[in-house]
C-alpha cells in the first residue's frame, strides 16, 4: 500500500481542470504581480476567515514580520512566544528588532501555557504570539484577558490552523492580527510560497499594506522604508480555487483524526492528541507521543509509512537563540515533548483502509515485544 505523509498530487488531480485554466489565464494576461486576482483572493479569504481586511504577502514568515511592524515594536521590545513551534514565530521577533521570550507549552495540548504568561511580562513586553500548533486552537479567551490587562497586542499565528474554531468563532478573530502561511503542505496551500495577514483594524491594515509594499500604497509613494513581500498572482488564482474545497478537506481531516483516535485508543504506550473542549481542531498534523518514538518511526518506515517529527528541538534549546540556550528546566514540557512527538500521515485523501494499515502497524509494533 502506498501511503504519503501529505498528498498534494491527489489534491491537484481533484482540481486540475480549474487550476490549469487559472494558471493559463494568468499567463495569457501577463498578470504576474498584483492585479485583479490578488484583490479577488484577498476578498475571498477575508470573507472566509470572517475578517474585515486581508493583506496577502510572500509567505507566512513575512506575515509575522509585517504584523509586528504594524502593531508596534520599539527597540528591544519583548514578545512572548511558545517554546515549541516552527522557528519563524520566534526568529521574526528578532528580525523585527525585538527579543523573543519563550513560554513553556502544555504537556498534551502542545500550545502555549497561558498560565505562565503573566510571570514573563516585563516593562519591555509589547505582545504575545500564540501559535495554534498542529491545528489546535490556543486558549484565546484567557490570552486576550492577559493582553488586555497588561496593554499588549496579540498576533495569532494561524499558519497551521486555517479555519479552526473556538466555540463558533474562527481562530484569527481573537487577536489584533492573524498570520497565515500558504506553504504547499499547509491546510490551504499554494503551488509555491504564499502568506497573508488578517485584521479587523483598518489603520493597522493600511500600515501593513504600506510596509509590505516598499512603504506606500501606490507606485512612487514611500512614506516609510518598507519591504517587498507579495503573493504571486498565479498563486492567488490557485488559492482562490482551492478555497472552495477547504471545508470539505477540513471535514476529511477531521474524520481521519477520528479514525486514528478510535483505532489507537487504549494503547497504553502512546498518548493521543485531543481536541480541547469547545474547540474545532484543524488537524494540520496528527501528533502522538511515545517514549519509543525512534523505534516506532523506524518500524513504520520499514512498512512504507512515512512519519515526521514536528519539531525535533524546542526553540530555546536551538543554537540560534544563545541567550536562552540549554535552560531545560524553564521549558520542561516543551523539552519533554520534543523527544516523544511523532506526526502520522495526515491529509484528506487517506482512505479508511490506509488509516487501518497505519494503526494496525502501530498495534503490531507494540505487541511484538
Ligand atoms: C509554516 C509556518 C510558518 C511560516 O510560514 P512560511 O510560509 O513557511 O514562511 C510560521 N509559523 C508556523 C507555526 C508555521 O507552521
């Protein structure tokens, strides 16, 4: 049986006619930068996320950088970020002139532990960037209460959680801005790089547009020194087509997760990911935990089942963050999780037979001892 970790080819096959036509049309119009497709995608994405403004940009990393510029980063500002996430979240704080302050994550939910945030706040703290890691919504109600109390901004990093919800409200609608990545493997992915920021504040939106576009809204205007971060027009056309299928893909991911959880429930050697009460998980990744991760990973690989580790090292322990490096005791959960987490294949094209094949092999691995 052929199992892919993610299956972008099947996704292409599903929408091939529309995608090919959209690419052709963009090329024939020589519409490579900006243009109508960009406006149409931004409108479609803001309406789908329930946001008043969408600013497209080159990738999810730039989206963080642009959002931080617009929300304010005086020199040496401190920004609180989770200790275990994709590198961009923290590296962009440094890039924006600030200092990332790491907060430990939750043992089984993987998201930032909001109870630890208040103790990390100093007079230099300007913001918090919760990450809805693997598609699991962070505790936005509590985080927004803390932010309000201390006068901080909040950027929700939604790169892994397109259309996840807390009660009936989508993630990205709690903070002052939300950032998205359309990296091909994300729940809504382009055929190359792409990103966006959403915000309900019109002034912040204009600041973001200026910063991402050489400091001006129109050609020749340079009110500030900005950067050049654009979504390619071809990618916008592709994304707008894919946007109409994301609800269906979301449901399929949810059913794969539920098949996994049903089949693996009761296996005491592994801890299963869970959906926090009152939330709807986007299941970008289905991440189990086991002390025997490396051996299980090898066994699955021998049987044609690809897995990943997202991410092998908690950020404070990486050599690129020297000030915080090696302080294991401060990031106990993140540090404990990094050696146990294992991401199983996750995409909308996994069939019942495929998930059974995967879960049967996990059972066999633990039974063969
Ligand atoms: C993918 C990702 C990003 C960065 O997105 P790119 O488009 O790859 O730059 C940022 N944060 C998180 C949590 C991500 O998963």
